[in-house]
C-alpha cells in the first residue's frame, strides 16, 4: 500500500486537510451496487481492484475515499449439531442463517479446549497483501476486526453473560474476554504483515438511548484489554477506529482515554446528538458517520444535502475532525440519488 498520507488518514490524525473525506462502511449490497452503476453509468469493466469477487473500482468511481474490508476477521471453523443447528467459530449458535442469541461458552473447559476459532488462511492473507500492494492512493482500506464486548456476550448468550455479572461470576467473563483478546492481538499482527495500516473494531455497545451495560462495568471488564490492542497498532504509528451502533454518547470520553483515533456510526436514531458531541469534545477524536439510514432510505436528495452541509459546517465551527459517512452499511433500501447527494455535497466543501 502507498505511504502517501491521504485526507482520510490526515483526518484520523487530526491534521488539517483540503477536503472532508468520505467513508463507505463496507461493500454495499449487490442490488444497490447494480442500481447505482446503472443510474450513474459507472465502468464495470475496470477490475484491477477486485478482491473476493467485489469490485472496489466501483467504490472509487462513486467518490468514496475509504472503505472497510470485512473479509478477514477469522478463518473457517465451527461444527454442526444433530438438530439443524450449528456453532460457528465464535461459539455462537445458529439455525439456518439465523443467530439464536445463544452460545456455548458456559464453562472454563469449553473455553480452554476451543479449537474452532481459526485465523484467516495464508492464502487469504496473501490475497489481501497482493490487493493492498496494487491499490492506489485514491481509496484507503480499513480492516474490520471483531469486538471484545460483542464476541464475549454472543459466545456466552446475553442472558448468561448478564447472569454472570449479577452473580459476581466476573472471573469467568474475564476469562472469555482474555480468550478473544489474545485472538485479536495475534490477528492484528498477522494482518499487519499484509500491509494493513488502518483498522476498525466493530463492537456494538448500545441500544436506543442507552448502553448495554454501564460505562463503569465496561471499563472494568474491557478497558485494559483494549489498551493493549490499541498499543499494538499505535506502536507502528497506524490508526484504529471504534465502531458501535446504538447510543454511545456517554462512552466517547472513555474512547478518547483509550486512544482510539475515531468513532464510527454515531447513530442519530438511537439518540446520538453529534452536534452536542462536536461542542463537548472538539478535536479530541475524529467523528465518522451520522447520516442515518432512514434519511438515506426515505428522505429526498435535498434533505440529504441539507443535513450533510449542516454536519460539515458544525464540525468546522467546532474544529472537529470529521469523515462524512452513512451510519451503517449501504443496503438495497438506500436510494442511489441520496448516496450520490452525500458524495457530491461533501466534495464541494474545501
């Protein structure tokens, strides 16, 4: 990957830029891509930026400056049960394509003997390395990583996770957290050998208008482990973003204390008021997102333009580093004209 410092990387570093960058939260739904390509006559024959059957030339042509890659969080692993259910590498229970909100990490022996969480294969890592080597400076790639909170409660089930906290069986919860933390640290080091330099922790922490657990409990369980992970990345002068759906306004100060370079999603429909956060935190952390999926699905292009202008203007007034982005992955419900309105509006600002 080129060492050229793009506006996206400068913004993560809280450096001044000529333009506000745009971030795509992951490869959009194929149906949306097809609709956008048809509507805006993009060139699909250009395929030098193909990875895992996804054409990133299209993302570049759309006008985004960065995108998340979600394909390198783990390798294949898991097993089938005899009642149409299966267990994946994280220890989560599924039936068909549906997660059952249950997991198999219920005792120390299961965690200690777990052999189904595999790293991405050498072949997949080599594919990523080759892809990053031929990537150009117009599009940055952010490697998505599993989050410790999400994977801990999913592997246990939220009911059992909460039960352990209530009955003060915190040592077992910490054991599960350490298991995933050790995996994540090794995964990052493997990914760094491919040339990956920017990472995103995907760790949903919030409902609407509240977090899953208290800030104090989260700090007690996860703070030190995340500090170790962030240090691995910052030691190489690389960047790390924290993603969380839901209400996370009360967690921003903790993310800053930990040293995260940016926070992504900032979901307005969950109660996140980004404009209050701009005033409170100024340039202490980069904000990414806040274009709500309901606006992009049901709003008009003019409403999208107006909100995008307000977002950029208020960030500049408060000297806040900002990357404009949908709050979530672009899906078939999003109108191509609305996504294009975000991109065109952002690009006119200097």
